[in-house]
C-alpha cells in the first residue's frame, strides 16, 4: 500500500539508531582498487553518494589554483555528467554522440552515434561503456554496451518497445535502469534481461540507486520505490515529491531532494527528517540529486547550495549561487557545483560554503562535475567539455 510523506520546515523525526560514526563519503563497502582512480558512473558509485573518497591532490587549501587543462568542443549542448575510467573521459552531447576523450589531453579517442540527444551519463565497468541507442526508423531505444577502448559495439538489448531510458547504474555484474514505466535489470556482460518490474510509471530521469541488495528509484508521479535487486520484487514505496530525481543512499539512509530535502530509512521507507528548500533546476533529461560526505548532505535549489547534518537535518550553511542545475560533487573537503544562470562551475569549502574558485564557461553548467586523479571535469551548454588541473600536475 502506498502512503504519503509531506515536507515540513524542519526535523520531524530523529531515529537514534542512525546516530552512528560516519564513514568518509558514506562508503559502507570498500570498492575495488580501480574505483580509487575512477569516477565510473553518475555520482561516483552505485549508491550515488556524489563523493570520491580517494581524491587527495586537490584540497580546499589549493583548489583556488585550478586552471584550465583542456577543453573539447562538440556540436551540441552538454547537460549530462561525464564519467572517468582508466584514463578516459566519456560524455554525451546533444549532437547525438557519445565521446571518449583522453582524460589528460582531451584528445578524441572515439565517438559513437547514439541516434538521440545523449543527455544521460554513461556508465563504465570492466572495460565496457553502457549507453543508449535510438533507431531513427523505428524509434526503438536500446541499451548498448561498447568496448571502452575502441567504441565497438559488444551487445545491444531492447528493454522497452518505445520510450526513454535513464542513466544506467552498474554493480556486481548487473546493469539497472529505468524505462518510462518500469525498472529493468540486465546481465552487464551479455545484455540478457534478468528481470523487469511491474508497471510503476517510473521516471526516466530518476537514476536507479543500488545499495545492500536493494534498488531505489523515484517515479514520475513522485513515489520512491525499493526493489529487491535480485528479483525486482517491490519491497516498499512511499510518496516523496512530484518529480523524480536521483537519490543518494549512505549508511542506511536515503537522501532525496526536489522542493525539499528528505532523509528516509532505507529499509522501511520511514521518514527520518525533512527540510524545505526551493525548487531545483533539474529537468526531465538530466539526473540530479544530493551528495553525502563525512556526515554532511549537500543539496541545491534555484538560488543556493546547502549543507545539512546528515543525521539530524540541521542546516550547517547556505551559499547563494543562482540557478544551480547540476548535482553537487564532493572530494577532499571541496564541493563542486555548476550554475545555470551565471555559466560558472564553482568550488566551495565543504565546511563553510565559502567560494574558493570559479570558472566561467560560455553557457549554463547543468552537467554535474566529476573529480578524479587531481582533475575536475564538467560539460557546458556551450557544447564544450572542460578539464581543470593544478599547475604542474
């Protein structure tokens, strides 16, 4: 049975069992060593924490020295977030191509024609890049696996007869994604469909988050669902907002934001706390959501970026940034955010919210930043991919 949660202005409940020591970036399982130098899918990991715990080169004391390392021009706007894996940057453009660029130099390695506006972030695992392809004659959308080094197609699977697919999430050899009305699980190696959920009016802009054997996704009509990751069985659902976005799952708590930031028990769906913020810049083609690092939740609305205590929901700081349309990304004490109104990418002090650095692009930055190996990557609606580094590195 569906039950509703309504937003309130402050903490509505605090469950003491969550007042435990926080793991840096909320990692409950130490990932494989390859993740320490990669940002392989949207918001870093399958639970979409938005935090890279292994970045040590760029800190709050020197982030102000960031300078442009390279930029690569595409023909279309870029709104989706890049991913970084094994020395490559993968990013889609509204020119209907997925680009693979050298992460150090920005040189084009290969590109793949997707047949549609490639606003969604790809995902990379075990030498395979996962994205989508739309047949221009039939309109059918496929999930596609490409060789990460060459862009050669490995497999292609049709999940839904028609309609959109979301940014894919890959964990433990399984790929999860939303269709317009369902959640699907595929064997990441072969593309074989393992299960497809019942019709739930799933929203294709809500990226499936996976943690502790459970898949979470928000539907277009505002319900947060929890599915058994092995079978697709619905475990629970709860009303959270009127438009689906990505959720972060950290230390047994789900964090979701739209017109409010909510903390929800990941096992039961019970509300822990909520706090009202304004509407976001998130649109129907770009996934966005909060980030969680070191016991703090970072979120945004149209006017500002916010920090909250992850356990209690108490506000910590607020920094005015107009038109924040990307998801916050956190690494080594710095929060990175893109702005839709002033065309900047910002670096904020994670403890105080102070602006430490910014760079102006030629248009809105709704592409969520990525931090890996001492470099920061993002896209802009001016059609360029941007990479920043510290001088001498």
